[in-house]
């Protein structure tokens, strides 16, 4: 079993280790290689991720930059969220659905003529709509 040492080192002083951890997971070691470097704009130096196979005595673990490393590795494992449609697009879609519902309702034949008001009974009407990936049935009861 191979043990890897994961370190965040300064390019200004290679002995300046801001993060050190040991792992036997090759996947974690590969993810660690992609942790973004920390750039210092005033000096031009960076703190960079370094992965190597560990041999010999273990040095103390250093978790100074643990938040940076954990956040970066967690972000790499997440799937990007699909972009959400704008509020305007969602409202337009809702309006299109309502317009189709109204049109379908208007096209239904009324089983009770309007002139027969004395004997009017409650009626039930189901309107089926399909708009893109939206399929719905709306049940209306009118008395």
C-alpha cells in the first residue's frame, strides 16, 4: 500500500509548509494536485499543492490551510448545477400553460345548455394539457 504526503508549500521558502497530511488514497492524492494555488500578488510567490510518495519518518501534520483544501476538493467532487431559467422565462411558461388551459376549457362542450337554468346540475370537466415536458390534467367542477 502506497502512502502519499500532501503538502501546500510556499515557492518563496520551500521549507514553509502550510498544510501536510498523509493518505493511502490515490484518488485523494490526484484531487489534491488540482487544489488551486494561493497567489501573493505583491511578491509574485505562491503556495502550491505538492504530492509525493512518502518514505521514511512521518513529519507532523499541519492543518493551517485545511479550509482551503477541503473547500477545493469538495467543489471538485460536486456536479455543476444546471442553470435555472430566469423569473421572466418561468412566468412566460406559466402564462403559456394557463392560456392553453383556458383555450382547452373554452373548447369543451357544455352538456347543459345555458337556457336550461331550472334544471342545472353540477358538471365535471377534465382538461388535459401538454406543453413541452409538462403534462397535466386539470379537473374542474362547476355548479
